[in-house]
C-alpha cells in the first residue's frame, strides 16, 4: 500500500461517482456500478494494469504499479461502487424530497399519517408541495441556485446512521475474514479474478504474467470476437445486438407448468465463468435449489394456496428466504464459535495466544468497533422514536442480511444478488402488527428504502472481498480500513453533488428510472400508512414457508457438516428467488455441467486452463460494458450501447 496507489484510487472513485449517476439516471445507459463485480471497477483495473502500467514502464520499469497497489485501487473502487447508481443514490434523495412533493396530490392517503409522523429532521420538508421538493422533481430556472441549505440537516442525520451502519459492516467483515478465508477456505471467486489478472504486474514484461497463458489469451480474443459478432446489428441501424433468447415463460404459458414462473431472458455469459470458478457442489446448489423453489410455487398452485401469487416476489418465496437467512446466520456463527471466542478473548485482553497481527483490522478494534457502532445505530433509531428493543431487533436483522449477502457472494460467485425479504415487514408480520409505533414504522421503512432496498447498495460483499485481498499487502495493511472508509465517503460526496445538480437542473421526474425517483418513496410511505392504520394486514406472517426455510436450510447445513458424501451445499437456498437468479440459474447450470464433464473426462491441466479461459471471458465482458458507457457519453448517446 502506497500513497500514490491511494491517490489513484481516490481519483478513480471520484471520477466514477461523479459520472455514473449522470449516465445512469439522466441518460439511462450507465449503471456501471451494478452488482458486486461492477464494470466500472473492471474498467479502471484493466486501464491501469495494461494501459497506464505499459506507459510507465516505457519511462522506467521500476516505477510500474505493483499488484498490491492495483489491488488497493480495486478495493477502493469496489467499496465506493455501492453508492452511485443502483445503490445509495438511486434511493436516498428521492426518499427525502419525494414525500412532500408527492403528498401534494389530493388522492394521497398517507399525507396525514406517514408524512405527519415522519421525523422533521429526516425529510426535506413536511409541507406538501414545498418549493425545494418541487424544484428537485421538476427542475428550476437556469439563473436559480441549488438550495443546498435545506438539504444539510436531513443529509447530516442520515449520514450519521450510514457511518454507524457501514463501519459496523466493515468491523463484522474484518472479524469474519480469518474464519472464512483460512479456516473454511471459501473460494472468493470475485477476488480471485483481479488477483490472478494483476499477478506479476511489476515484473520486467510489459504485461502481467497471465498474458503468457495461452488459454487466457484465447479467452480474451474469443470473447472479444464473440462480443463484436453479437453487436453486428448495431452497424446496420439496429438499437440492440444479437442475444441468445431463452423464452421459457412463453413456452410454458397456458400449460400445466406455467406457475413455475420461469422467465424469458437472454443468456448471460459472465455467470458461466463464475460458476466454473467455484466448487461443483456450490454451483450445483444454485441452480438445483432455484428449480426446487419453482417447483414449490407450482405445488402451491396445485394445492390452491394463495402463497404462490407473484411468483418470484410471492409470499412463499419471501418468507421461506427469511427463514433460511436467519437459520443460516445462526448455523454459520455456531461453526465460527471458536474463532469468535478467540476474537472476544483478544479484545478483552485474555487472548495472549491469539495472534491478530496479520489481520487488516485488529480483533480489539473490530470487536469494540462493532459494539460501539451497533450502540450508535440502535441509539439513532431510538432517538427518532423507535423503542429500544425494536431498534435492536431491527439492527440485528439488518446485520443478518449483510452477513448472509457477504457469504453468498464469497462462496457462490453470484456477482449480482437481491435480498427478497424486508426486515421491517418480517418484524411486523411475526409480531402480528404490534412491533412498530407510528414513528418507528416510518423510520424503519425509510431506512430500508434508502439503504437496503437493492443489494447493490450493500457494503458487505465488497468489504469481505477487500479484507480477503488484503493478504497481498505486505506493508501498511492496517491502513486498508481507513482507505476504504475515505473512498466510501468520497463516493457519497461526489455522487451527492452530481445527483443534486442533475435534479435541480433537469428534474428528477425526467430520470430514466421512475421507480427510484417516485415509485420507491410512494411505496415506502404507503406501506408506513398501512402499518399505522391496519398493521395486522401488512404482509401477515406465513408460518409454513417461514418454517420450511428454517427446517430445509437447517437440515442441509446439518447434513453438509456431518456427512462428507452429502452432495448439495446450502448456499443455494439463500438465493432461491429474486429477479437476478431468474436469469443466472441457467448460466450456472451450464458452468456446473462444463466443470463436471471436464472433471470426469478431462485432465487436471484441462481444468486449470479452462479456469484461465473463463477469467478472460469475465474480464472482457465487464470491461467492454465500461467502454460502451464511455463511448456513449463522449458521443452524447449517438453510438448505441454495445
């Protein structure tokens, strides 16, 4: 870790966070920070590794960026990528300005309930039709200045919670690093790709060591050529290239199996590579349990159960996944009990035999930091009207989601995920509508709508991968957490500036994303209104699916822990249903099948070379997405996306 690497990473973070909200919301062709392996981060990594480094070596080879420096830049950009587009910025400011703007309509039911009970410090205004909110959505005259002052208070209040919450996530992941990386030996495929790509970056050759591998080079060339072939229609005036359509929904329509709720989609290629990089039992569990979940929906339909309505977003799937998350968290913590005991002993001064010097964050700092941030976040909720025990329960469920999301990505290679269940709804349902008071319901729904509604805004996957990558930092490893936190704050500041300038100049109503700008705030306040007026009717508990999630996940975890021959991993049960798994399960099936056939009929060398081929495929797919956005931005959208 060096100062120049930190400064380069900071420049990349600021550049990405200034640009991505503009291209995503205003133009509709960005979204380069989507997922846990964002194209924007890959673009900067490739540009620095085989672009800037080659130029530097022309001057003096010893000046080249080494792997540790490139990985610091990667980690900083990955962490900051949770902010700009389909992360924090998609939800934050519309949630503050949306209620007073949308409440001006006569047919709004939540004006006198949810908006009236919203803490004044947490919204831009409580007056329906306020001028600041109106101009945020409709734009303002060119000569007018952006009204920064009204935004300062709600931004500061929410930022206080974000600091507590994000630091708690960092500390949690720091505690888990050794258990997951060294004791359980998770694969961390999203970390392995950049690590292997940058290995040998500072050696005498012009390019990293991986470019001497024939399989990797073939993967890069073949994927580039295939990507060009897919985009041939763009040269003839078409608006989109060729894909590989999988019309499962159309095929099953009006058949006895239509309530499997399978979707139409184009085949995604990167998931095939990630599926190949993880153990076969893990990739098997992803597609196997997805199809099991579809079968559950079909059986529920045959049994005339209303839990199947909504398919992917049905009550059956939501409540089952909630149960799976909770029991998996307890089971994983039980498996880590000896490591956690070591952490606690070290933190209280009784673990002299515990060596935490190689850790990026010492166990004492991690443990006490997690407790202090938990107390700060719970105190924040309590300050804004939530009973203390309710605030503590809510925060525990939020951290449960962060814990499981980190585990899913670290173990399965699912590089884009969404948590289907919502903690406030589950708490309300399990308590039969008795858990939240009026103010607590509004605050809980606002917080979830801002920070948890999309898993792209979740910090735990990039955080755990950054701490896994920290093994390449031979010096100043303890500075990783401060560097990541600075990158995160810089990303929030840069993206906030772009979003507010863009909204007041052109109007948030003109965004390409109407769900983020108006749909989400409307939904959250309507939900709060229901929880105030008729709490028992809001997502009532579905005890059978909830219990099924607990029993099924617990059983698979037990069998996996006790019997070495058990063939299926429980990780697939945690992502059994969401918008992305609807489109990723088939690529994972293809990747799993490819690996199994190679293991059965091929050699160890063939499997190793195939691994390098798929790393090339993953990098090219993501890098070209970033190039496409840059070209479209420079050409003012005249060049179609490719």
